[in-house]
């Protein structure tokens, strides 16, 4: 008899399974995809969306159309709790959805810590749509006069933000009048090899970006950050890139989680307690070993999830997810250059960005199967990007 397969979150790790829905429906199963928006944005190109190197239509997948064109049902909504005993999902709109097998790819949220990001001039670096909304607002404001822009968080995302927001000002020829400050609680890029950090600092110095290292933010208003040492950093716009955490969905639903609150899964990307629950991407906590919250793993989990969901529905062997020990990371430095790092190989320059651009565009071509490039987005309709 046909079973009900439900995908929660049409994120990076679900794209292969959703593209191949006919494998499940062909066996008589029904498929429902529930995601917070009709589009899924590719985070790797988010900084380029901020700088204007990419348009919104270049960096997103129409997951609603992808699902429906393949015979699935798409519900645009958020899952708020799961009842693993009754096998039901409670949605924000009040509806309940039943499942026999469910897979979660709901990503992560920015852990804002002491920063109050509730103001409309402070942008969290996730969801990725925020990058375009920020771009539109900053360009409009730069036309009127000089700006102070601050970025909180000295990790990879923060570095990409300061450099790509600089690009907006540079393209408008007002970079010398735009004060950009990076505020990092610890050392900039402290989790990366020293050479990556050195190259990033060099590039930021050349652009005139101010760097406050080892300097936690204590609190903020809509206009300024108060630092631990008592100084104040005024800003017109700010970005918060202070690390990520999975949502409380799993904890609140009584499903086993890892230390980070992510859905605790085994080597088959399957809940350690509920064999009909699977997951991938930033929202999982991989029991065999902790994984960094990077899209690289989410992307690699695609074929494993597709196969294991099929095995859970129709029978067959589960496949094991074997995460790579080291992965390639290329920082987009905003000026058509990048910083490339894989193991001990680190270099900066135009070639690094070219490699990143080629990898990212290739990934987009695989899953942009729904005429995405025809759906133009301008600043005037940015509010309806989801
Ligand atoms: C600025 C920036 C740049 C980055 N660059 C890179 C990079 O170059 N390389 C790299 O490897 N990693 C990069 N990362 C990390 C990367 O963003 C994440 O690891 C990646 O997004 C994880 O993918 P995901 O599919 O798990 O989550 P997401 O991309 O967050 O997708 C989750 C999806 O689920 C939906 N959703 C969320 N909650 C719910 C809910 N409750 N119910 C239903 N749907 C829901 C969302 O709408 C979204 O579509 C970057 C991160 C940032 C912030």
C-alpha cells in the first residue's frame, strides 16, 4: 500500500530527492513538500547577491514548481512541532499533516547572542533573501549621503559580508565616504589556517575596512553597538553573522537532539530513536562525528537521503553517509577575488573567485529546472521574494 512521504524544508539536502519524486510516486507513495517559501536560495552565492554580482533569480530554485511538476504537493508553510508518536506535523497555519516517513532539511538560524536584531536596519545573514533586501536599502541610502555600516561576527560569513557590502559602495564610487567596520568577538577567522586570516586582513585593509578584533558586543540600539571596552560604534545599517544554531523544533517535539539542538541522526541520516524520521543539512547533528554547518555537507547528503527515503518506503538497503574529512572553502572577497583554502593549500586572487563562481553556477544549473531565470526580481518587489 502507498505510504505518505513528507519533506520539511526544501533545503540544499533535499533537492535531489525532490527532483526525483517520481521514484516514490511511481511506487504508489504520495509526496508532500512543506517549506517556508516557494523559493530556496543558495547560500554560497548570498554574498554575491549582496554585492550585485548575482541577481536574485540566479541564486534561487523554484521548489514549489519543482515539486508540483513532478507530481508532489507543495505547502508553503513552516513546521512548528512534530508528534513522533502519532506521526504528525503541526504547521504554523494550524493544519496538521500526517506522515509515514518524514525528512527534515530546515537549516539553521543565526544565533544572535546579545545582539538585538529586531530593527529593520539590522540584517541577519540568514535567510539569504535578506542580502537582496539589504542591498536595495543600502543603495537607496547611499544615494542620499555617507553611511556607517557594521558587521558583527568575524567568521567566514562576516568576512564575506564586509567585503561585499564594500563592493556596493565601490560600484557607486562612494567607498571613501562609507565607513565599514567589522566587529569580531575573537580573532578574525580564528577557525581557519593563519594564512587565510592574513590574506583576509590584507584585503580588508586595502579596502579601508576597520577591524575590531577580540571585542565582544555588549548591547545595541537601532543606531549603535556598545562594545565590551565601553566604546560605541554608530551605524546606519548592520549585519549579524554571529554563527548558526538549528531551530528548537526537535527539542520541543521530544525528538533526540545533539548538543547543538540538531536532530540526532546515525550514519544513514536517520533519527537514532524514530526510524521513520530522516534529516540533512544544518538542522541535523550527525552522531558519528560533529560536522561543521556548511553547505558542502548538505549538498553531499542529497543522494544518500534520496536512496534511504526510498528504502524506508519501499524496502532495500540503507546507504551510509561518509562525510569528507576536509572540504574546500572559497571566500568571496567582493572585488572579484577570493581566498581559496583546502587543507594546506591557500591562495588569494581572481582565480580563486573564478573557481568558486564556476562551482556555484554548476550547482545552480543542476536544480534550476523551472525557468527560474525568467522570474525577475527588482528592488521594487523585493519584499515578496520568499
Ligand atoms: C553568508 C553565508 C555564506 C555561506 N557560504 C557558504 C559557502 O560558500 N559554502 C558552504 O559550504 N557553506 C556556506 N554557508 C553555510 C550554508 O549556508 C549552510 O550550511 C547551508 O545553508 C545549509 O543548508 P540547509 O539546506 O541545511 O539550510 P538552509 O539553506 O537554511 O535551507 C533550509 C530551508 O528550509 C526552510 N525552512 C526552515 N525552517 C522551516 C520550517 N520550520 N518548516 C518548513 N521549512 C523550513 C527554509 O525556508 C529553507 O528553504 C554560508 C552561510 C552564510 C550565512
